[in-house]
C-alpha cells in the first residue's frame, strides 16, 4: 500500500501547480497553503480508494479459500443460505 507521503509526492509531480477559476473570469494559481491542502485532500481520497480495493480483494480471497476448504462452489454456498 502506498504511504500518504508517497501519494502526496506523486500528486505534486502530476500537478505541480493548481489553478482556480473559469474561462470567463480567468484563472488564479492557488496559494501555497491552499495547494498543500488540496493535494493532501486528494491524497487522502486516493488512499481511501486504495484501502477499499485492498479490503475487497482480501474478502474475495478469504471467501474463495473458505469455499475451497469446504469443497463447495459459490453457487452451492448460495443454495445453502436460501
């Protein structure tokens, strides 16, 4: 799993500057404080998504291992639970 610092470093490489605004009013570059806050927020969200994916994979692996130990398929397990 990626650490928060690694994620922040990656995001800073991907987005060296951030701007806010629109085509009509123009764009302004975020202040250093706002830039750091936005990058930290994005890192947090990406890490949460990574954690959810890891947990889902672990659950699927545990389920497959349990079914194998029991010697039944997922469909057979569903039949037992209905």
